[in-house]
């Protein structure tokens, strides 16, 4: 199951016709299997670039909560965040990272280079020189409760 990232920018609803419906996870017979979904955290610096310039970003947390509720306690749904950073000594490399983040979803409007450079300079420059962008990742793990001991 590969979710559509565009659909995750609006909290998904779990229906039988949704690409996020838990049936592919919950219908398997093996209690030792797990499903892992990894997405960049919605509130890290790189996601905020997307939010600032496109007015949207992907948030796995509401989806995890809704999925946990839909699975009625038969499955363990666990959300963990792993912190990560990109550090670079110059604006050019930091700009490249920010520009890459803008391409995670289809662009609604092109972003002018100067506008993104100014945002990168003002939000990611660190005292003493260089740039730092957080790229935290959210890990959503789904497994059958009977498989917890494995």
C-alpha cells in the first residue's frame, strides 16, 4: 500500500474506498507481520518550507490516531519521531535542500529563487556561520496485538 502524499495534506478519512483504509493491514493472517509508514514530520523545518510556500504539508499524526481508532484495539498503532538535521556551511547547499522539499508535492505556484533564498537565510542560518534544517521523521508502525511478543 503506497499512500498518495497529496491526499495526506488533508486529514484522510478511512472508508472502504480510501487509499488509507486499513483492510490491507488487517486482513493478513500472519500475526508477526508489521506495516511501517515513514513520513517527514509535519512540524520540522523542511516541512515548514512546504507549508510556507504551498500552504500545505503532510501530517502523519492525525492519520495514525484515526487508524488506531478504526482498528478497535485489535492492532497496535505506534507513532515515533526520530530527530534528524541537515547541516551545511553555505547558503547554496541550504537553498538546494529547501528547494528539494518544495518538490515533495506538486507545486501550486512557482517559488521565486530570491524569495526562497531569503526564507532560507532568515530561518536556517545558525550563529557562527552555516545553516541547519531539521528533517525529523515520523514512523507509524501497525501490528496485530497478538504479535506483540515477537
